[in-house]
C-alpha cells in the first residue's frame, strides 16, 4: 500500500531545498518567497492536495502541489519542495549567476514650477525661504555621485538632474522603461520633504512604501504566453515580491537615517501609503521624507549643507546595505513567524 508522504514543516522544507535557503512570508496575502543561491521562488498557499503554480525568478512558471495552512501552520508537500529544489538548481546551472540590482532610479521630487513645500525659518534673526525642490535635488545629486562611484557597473539614473518640471507620469514612465536582462532587478527611491501647515510641531524623517493590500497590474497580458486564468495568480505573487523587497529597502534606509540623523531630528518610522510614484513604479520602491519644511527646527537644519549631506550619506549606506543583502548568495535575512 502506498502511503502519501507526510508534508514538511517550514524548517525541514528549507533544509531539503538547498544552499542556505531563506524565507519571507506575507500573512495578509498568504504568499511566500524562498530565496536560495541568488534565485527566488514565489508561491501562494492553497487547500490540502490542491495543485497550483509557483514562480521562479519572476518569470518561470511551474505547476506543483501547493503548500497549505493547517491549524495555523504552513505545511509543504514533498513534491513542492522537490520541485523548488530542482527549479533553483537548474537556474543556477543554466545561468551561473546570482540575481543582481542592475539599475537604481533616484527621483528628486517636484522641480521647476512645482516648488513643493516651502518653509520660512528664522536663521540668525533673518527670515529665510527654503524650497523642497532645491533640498531634495541637492540630496539626490550627491547620492547619485556616491552611487556612480561605488557601483560603476550598475545603471544609476535620475528622473531629473536640474530645476526642471517633470510630471509624476513621466517619472514613472522613465523608471518603467529601463531595460533589464533576466536575473536583473531595479529599485526606485523618491526623495521628498514633508509639510504640515496646520501642525507646526510635526517634525522628523520617515520612509514610505506601498501597502501590501494595494492591487496593481504587474503582468503584461499582451506579452504573456501562458493561460489567461493564471495571470491574476502570477500578478499577486509579483506584487508580494515587490512588497517584501520594498519593505526591506525601507528598513535599510531608516536604519541608516537613525544612525546618522537620529540625534538631530526624530524618526517617524516606516509607513504605508499609496503614493503615485511608488504605486505606479513596477519595481521595489520607496519614498523618503527628509523632514518637515514647515517645522522651524527641521527647516533650519535643512538649510545647513552639512546636515543635508548627512541625508545623502545615509541614503547611500541604506541602499548599499540593501544591495549587499540582495546580491549575496544567501539572499535576504530570514524572517520566520513561528506562529503561522
């Protein structure tokens, strides 16, 4: 009599997959990502004994029995684990390379006729005017110079490098038009200053990313060769990949802000919001707020070139940290919720 193999728990499943695999889980969407040897597998959970699809490196589709939830615990069928191990091993054998960040888009907010927020701090007894568009451009240009020097083999691009007016649509189109090869990724960092005209005491820096429950279209139906009914499933898995990576990028940046800026201005943490450029950019993306121009203390600091330089330094370190983890053979840090 053939007895069906018992499903594996998370730790045992990871041990069978390969070389130091790591795991990310999104409880809201009930989806996960497994990183191993520079490649990744995205999957969603189904019912027990249900067959479905998982996605390798964002483009290769494989059908297999799905992981499923049972009494609050995720379980992995042996066939799923074997398929993941085989798929990743074949990717490593075929391309001999690891997933890499090939391009970084820096987006200085506003510009030209669009000044962004305006502050009027009093410095040395004189009223001074400070414009958001100027502060974020200074930070972005210095960040650009540091990234170009550190990563000569990556595309480092700016949506604007002068005081020009650029619509939100053009910024996003610019980012989405960058050509990438297989196993290449791109990240998008939009730089802004905050404003709270009716709350003068609001101050501090923060990093935003897109909420995981926001839906967007990432799979191009016109170029997709598979069956139409799997497009929503693949799209959800792609959304989950970008959510995880955006959150990790935001965490890397905020950590460096805390180290470099934290003694001068308070941290407002990581937040979720449907900013246009973050929502429409088809890649891991974050929006950073350097401080409140409408707050006298923050605005005064943002007129200090040395303080502004600290922001570009912190952004550079945060992005570099993210790249180092993304491109290492072990992949992202292991985040496992033992309660699911």
